C-alpha cells in the first residue's frame, strides 16, 4: 500500500533546475535511503513532500490519516520546559484522551442511566486506546529513549533553553522517535550524535516497523538500516532495491552500459551524417540520402550527464611550527560552570589528534579556549612559536548573504576573479553554485566554501570541528586523503571512526575529563 505518491514534479531555484518530471512512491514499512551529492536536492525533496515548499509543477499525495514525523532543527523549544516535559509532549494526544475520560467520570454524577451507558461505552473505547498505545508505560519509554540518546546524562529536569546545540537536536530527535509516526523523515540525524548514540539509533531504526526516509552520508550507518535506495542525480530520482553497496554496483554497471550505447550511437550518427553530406546533391543517391536523414531526425539521442566537478583539497603548508603546539596547566574550561576537571594536556608538532566523546562535554569549548576565543574558568595555556592556524568551525549560525565569490575574495584580496572561481571549482562547486549566495547553498556546499578558504591559507596547524558534517561521500573521501598527506599538526573533533581512524596518531576521549556523568 502506497503511503506517499509524488507525481511528475518539476522544481527549481531561479534558472537552476533541481527536479524534472520526478515521480516517487513510498510503500508501508519501506526503509529508504535518499542519497546524492551535495546540492542535488535531497533536503529540497524533503521540504516538498512535507509541504514546506510547493513544487513548480506536479502533485504530492499522502494517504488519509498518515502521521508524518520530520525533525525540524529550527523548531523552537519553549523556555521553562524541562527535557522530560518536552519528551512527554510526544504523547499529548493520549493525555488529552485521559482528560476526556476523567471529565466523563465527573459528569456521571448528574447523568441519566441512558447517558451513563453511552459514556461507559466511550470510556471503554478510550481505555482500549490508552492501553493499546502504552499510556501507562510513557515514563519508561521516555527514560529508555532519553537514555539511548544520552539525555539522561544531561538531566531530564534541565530547562531546554540551557542546552547546547547538539543536546537540543537530541531532544527534538527523541521527541520525534517517541511519537512513532507512520513515516519518519530524518535529514542527517547522525551529524549531531556521537558514536554510542549512533549505535543506539542504528538499533532503533533496524527494529522500526513503520516507514522512514533517511538522508545520510554515513555509509556504514545507512547500509545497516535501509532496504531501498533513491538516488538524486541530474534532476532525476532513481529507485534501487537493496543497500548502498548494491546501488553502487548497479549504478556503475548502468553507467557503463549507457556510455557504450552512447559511443555506438555517436559512431552511427557520424556514419549517417557523412553519407547524407556526400550523397544529397547527387541525383542517383538523393533518395537514399533523404532516407538516412529521416532516420537521423527520428533517432532518440542518448545524452550523457555532464561530469560533476570532483573536489580536490590540498592544504597549503606554512613554515614549520615550533616543537610545542600547546600545553595546558590545570586548565578548567566552561562558561558559567566548569565543563572539565583540571586539564594537563600537551600537543606537539606532527601529532594528529581526534577528540571524541558525547555531545555537550565541551569539545568545542576546549577548542575555543585554546584559540583564545573564550576565557577559561581557571588554569593556563602555553602556546608554541611560529603558529599558522587554520580553524574550521562546526556550524556558522548567521545567514550569509555574500556570493561565494565575494566570500572568498574578501579573505584573499590579492586573487583575481579567475583565481577565486578556480579555487571554488577545485572544491567541487559548479559555476551556478559559485555565483549563488552562500545562504541558498546546501549544508555540504557551504562546507565546501569554508574548506576553500581553509586550503588556500598557508597553515601548519589545523583545528577542525566536525568537518565531515554535511559533506557527501566523495568530498569526505577527498578530505580524508588530504588530511593524511598534511605534514602539519591536526586537532580534529569527529564522531565518525571510519573517517578519523586512518588519519590520526592519537585519540583523546573527552569523557575522561568531563565533570558530567556519562
């Protein structure tokens, strides 16, 4: 049974077409991975099917009474509400039914026997609904899901407005999962989770009986939970049965077949055109020339998709730094309250460190303390000599209305426009992306613009806070290669072992330093 049907949609932004004549069907219980390179339209598709965007043409049809759950990372969390209260809000419809049932009990004192009979029937129906939907297990469900995503460690009675960005996202995800909608729409949920909580989500989705559509560039995670792939490429959406590895095999085989058919057709076209050119003017052969021209006119021309620019990240090397990068002495980080025990850490030239651990433990706070962007609560940091630092921030919160060209040009004023365009193209951005405003790009494209600025600056130390968030598979692989070849020092925050394991020399687990219970 089809839960969602998308018929012949067309959509674009300005003169840039995103979808052309796209159709899609979601069946009950399907676990779909929606994949494609950065900027191909995955999040746009999610926005179209949830009604946030109207397609230029075509229809989106949902089955009747289907409950759709979509994690909106911009949703407001009400000040004064605790994590527990927000999570219990997932069951508001059951609390409303209970209130209705209790109200009927109150009315029975003044009701006639006929009215009491009617009320008792309604109460029986409501009671069945409460029992069937696990109303009396709500607190246990809240505790289990909160524990799985690490929110119990934060404290379920904490005001939601006091949470970090990652913790806030976990609250929204937990509430969504507790609602158990008929279809779950998840846009890169692992970006904001650490390893242990990614594992919990993996198990949850593997057991999830209803349908879901998942956007993720974390291929091992994607492979373990989906059974259908929809690939977004060149304004089309193509369905593949099986996991990502099977998609890759079939996609490559199809691509080779199409290229072979294209070569055969081009050879035939050249042969026909040559015959027409040589014979159309001769009376004896003009009939044959016309017949071949007709064949040419009727031919359905095979078109190969334009090759997407492949990203190429090569970090520019500054002069060698001093042997000591930094050393902390009893450093306590935090804002109003300490986030760490006194830290005595040392980083030396050439080390490549991955910082891991749950969200909200202070990884970003430590980076900002080392960079001097925020003052520590106590202790000190000694920095070495000759440091040229390149810093990749986790998220840029303000909307950026610069064009991509201006965004890079204002930092590299000595570049010509040609050099700026070439630098952005090397990061895998097309001409249309390069000429767009930064704020209209996808998360992955914006990350590529920021990486463009980073790789064109001479550095000997890289401080990278979750650089793989939003990057597509190809860009992630290229970034990994570049970091392995980088001769300088790296301090990397990352939640993907598959990415950092081959890059780093050491791993620092922030859970060993935190003041919080984990």
